[in-house]
C-alpha cells in the first residue's frame, strides 16, 4: 500500500501506463495517435507524457518515434528537468510559432547573433576546398539582408504610422520574410 489511500499504483504511474498503452496501440495498428491532455492541473500529465515518449524512444531504437507535444502554456515548452536527467541522450527540439519567434526579445537576440557571426573569423576562415569565397560572400550578404529586415521590423514596431492596418501589414510582411530565411 502507498500513501494514496491504499491504491497499489500511484496516480503518476497510472497516467504513465495510460500513455504507454496508447503508444503500444499505435504500434500495433501502425498508425499515429493524437492524445489530448488538456491544461495543467498539477496531476503530472505533462511530466508523464514526456516520460512515456522518452521511454518509447529508448525501447524502440530502430523505429523512428516522433512525440509531439503542443504546449498550452509557454512555461510548458521545456521537458521537465527530472525527465531530461534520466533521458539526457534522447534528442528533443522546441518548435516555436512565428509569433513566439518574433517577440521583441527574440528579434534583439537575432541581431546579436548576426553581429557575433559576422565578427567571428573562425566561421569565415575558408579552408581549402571546404567552401568557396563566393559562397562565403553570398552567406555574408544574406546575413546583412536578414539584419536589414530586422531593422525594418523594429522601425515599424517602434514608429507606427498612424494606420494600424498598414502597420500590421508591414509587420506581417517583415515577419514572413524573416521566417523564410
């Protein structure tokens, strides 16, 4: 017995088993599954979902397993640290929406990264045969173009032209252009 009133399995174990059963069924039927877990309640659904996905990836090393979690809240964008520690060799990736990629904070970081990349001579040191000088020049030009678009986006956001539709349209154009690089 445990502290949950005599239940032989904890709630978290039950949640984990529930997810693993769904995953096993998808393997048996050779079909993808979509599982709605809804908003956070503190019961461990998100934690156990990541645990189930990582467990499955480890148990099926010769199968391409892609677990996708759509976070309802920004604070849920990261894998829980306790799961990350146990499954530190399982690669994970965060994919952000355009709106999240284009926040003022992110745009400032992009400018800093571009500046750092352009100054780093180790990046631009062309070794024989690894990259042509033309390709390096083309890449530097693209970085300058991206920086120009970022400057335009910041200017539009900061200035405002008195017409919200125009402002929104110009921000959307710049955002789409940045997202296409």
